[in-house]
C-alpha cells in the first residue's frame, strides 16, 4: 500500500491522537514523543492494516499500547485547562470566572483520583466521541465491557464530584 494512503488516513487524526497522548502522559513533550512513536509504528505496520476497517480505532490502539508498554508504573492523568470546555457566556462576571475555575480544578482533581481504565473510557467516549464499537477496538475489550465500564466510570466520577462538592473527607 502506498504511503499516500497512510498519510490520508493518519494526518487528520494528529490532533486527536495528541490530545489522547497528552491526557495519558500529563506532559506535552512526552505526548509529542508518544504520538511520534505511534506514527512510526503505524507506518511500519500499515501493510498489515486491512483497508475498510476502522483506521481511527487501529491507530488509537497503537498509541495506547505504546503508552502502556512504556510504563512500569502508570501515573494518573488529568484534564488540562485548554481541554475543558468553558461554560458559554458572552460577558462572564468575575464571580462566574472564579466559579468556572474552581469547577475545572475540582474536575481535574477528581480525575487524577480515578483509575486509568475509567479515565481512558471517559476520554474516548466523551471527549473523542468514539462509538462503543470503536472504544472496544481501541481497548481490545467486548462492547458489553465498554458499556459497563463507562457506566461505572460515570458513576465514580459523579460520586467523587459530589463528595468534593459537599466537602466530604477529601472535599474542599
């Protein structure tokens, strides 16, 4: 298969891959290295890719596997401010800006407390907007597991946020 086919499929996914890598590594330089290594591995293995299958899931899986094999002890990951969607408002008041910042910080803190499988599945579903089938391919798990893990991740996120909001044992 010509390299042009690889470029056509892979280059449009650069920003999404970098975003996922940034979440996983928590470091811009590490994320860049991870994406670069992912592209190198994907290009080397592209002859084994079956056209007509899900390239996006295939390359995300390469990135994830590359990350996991590069770690002996996984670190927690967190949202970055630029990855958080701001609450829509034409002229936010200083109070609204402070509340928004506090909310972001609370979500970031809670996400660092979540297990990697929960963060991964939330990121792939909610941020990358992947289908259950794509997530199953990326994580190499059955669709039923995707659904149950996503349910548990959302429940855990909700519980941790409520705990923080109410000023529970780990609250503000």
